[in-house]
């Protein structure tokens, strides 16, 4: 009672209502609270509060009564029923006409957060990191990002249409896709799209969950190969004899080539373009795991994910999709590694620049080694099953590398 009297004596009703609207708890997103109508509108509808339609206003207001229950990506039916009930009351109270009510009643729920969750999650993390302890509300800021709507919308629509069709055609029950598009030189994150429907899981899979990269690691090994340009070239012979590898549990395994054949020797270029595994394993055993790990640390891999185990010679390195985009961007950036970012500018009150991104890069590989590796990657398109890509884009020089692990459980395409 005393608190109410104090607030009433010091603040006008409009000020109290505005404070409530900017702080009310609406739902939980992982370990983050979504508070205030301004942020909720951006999450749900992708629009500022003054640009919403009536049915969108009603939806946000309806969520206030039970934040833990009305979590839009879990309880779509409850949200729809609640919105329609409020619209019905508006109609009965003559706030809206019958034609408007019927039009809004038939309108399906469409949540911006479900289509753009990954990008928004990364955006939220980066803004919080850049602002740190600066006490600024979202409504006071103008934030410029690296999002390219053309890329984002195109891949979003492509995934939305083609993935369900592919799952049905190939009878793939748990098949999902995550796509990251970055600028080839400065690693601007232009799009971040997932086919996952549940927002929280999509966010974790793209930004947090690490998977074995498998054959992708070969690119890094060949960079190490070709770094010693006086000894190694694409046209030298390399050993293709079978080997035994001692695993962590004191058992042994014999890596196999895709064609299950062991020639005495093959060209280094052929071992890369035709997925011949043994030359890679022989090279790693010759150089030693310490040399291999040291090379990956030099390429800015985190040391805590590089265990000194023989299985890393077979691709047992874990990366998140967004980290792999950053690491393999070296191949298109003339030997320099740049560090990805999403926020370009944060401006307060149209005047003060709180943050401005500066491109950070460092030289990581020898230019000749990189040139030869990229040349070998281009041969993938010429010789492998996706040669149709080369035919579709005759005016472009394409490079690519795939990684497949555990019967397609983790499949990568760079």
C-alpha cells in the first residue's frame, strides 16, 4: 500500500504504465528472460511496437497473464485460442466490426522468432557482449547488423520448402539442416538459418553444439603438408600402405579407403580429390600428433578441444557450425583468418557511437600452400558426384569439401 502511494505521488500514471510495459516478464528463452513489450515484439513479430497489427498486439498482451504457459514455440494452440478469445471480446464490446473480427480470427499465427531465431540469438549475445555494463535500453539504441535479407530470406524459403520434401521422399525421419553464410574476406555473418522448428534447440545446434568434422579436417592436414613446399607438391607420390592405429582403449583399427583398395602409392592431389584416407594417416603418424596439434593451434583452434589421441587423425575434432565457417574461411581470404561478427554499429540516441566493429585478421598459412589446397578443392567439383554444380555455375570457380560421420549422423558441406 505504501509503495503504491509513493509511486502515485512521484510519478504520473503514463510514466508508471510505460515502466511496466518496458519491464514486464513475458517468457523465458533458455537462460534469458524476455522482458518488456519492445523486445517481445521484435522476437515475436520482427517489428517495433508502433508497426504491429491489432491481432499482433492482442497476442502479446494475452501472453502477459501466464508467461510460463504461453511460450509461443511450444503452445501454439493456446496462443491462438487466447488471441481469438480477446478478439471475440472486442467484437462483443463493439471495439471492432464483425468483418474485421472474422478477418483477424482466420489469420494464422506467424512468429518471426521461429524463422529468424538463430540470427536473433546471436545478435542478442553480441549486443550484450559489446555493451557490457552500459545501462542502455533497447528502445534508445539504433543497431546496424551484417544481416543480408536477400540471402537470409532465400535460404530460409529454400529450407522451408525443400527439407520437408526431401524427408518425405527419402523417408528421413530426423533430418535437419543448419546453414551459415559469411563474407569470404571479413567474415560478416550474412545469414544464419536452421530447419529446426523449436527455437531453443535450433539456437543450440547452430551456435553451441559441437560435432565431429570428419573429412573436413583433411583440408587442414593438406595445408600442413604443403606448408613445407620444398618437400611436398600436389604431384608427388605419397604412401598408400595400410596401417594399424592404437586407439585410446588399447584396441587397434585399420583405416580404410573408400574403394577398399591399398595401392603402394598415389599422387597427393589424387589422395585429396578421391577421398583416399591412408596417405593422410601415414603423414600424421610420420609427423606426430604434437606437430599436428601445434598446427591447429596456430590456425586458432581452441586447445581444450584438441586431445592428444590418435583418433584425431581420423577426424575426431569437434566444431560448431559457426566456428567451422570461421576456421575454413581461410581458404577464401588469401591466407588471412578473420574473426566473425554480426553487429556493425551501436548508436545511442542518434548521436553517440557506443560500438563500431573493426575487422580483425591475422596471417595463418603460407600463401603457396593455400593456393595449392584451394586448387585441389576445385578439383572436387570436377571429379566428384556434385559435378553438376560446376555445370550450373560455369562462370564461377567453386571449391567445396564435405565431411560425413557415423552413417550420415553428422554431414558437413563447406
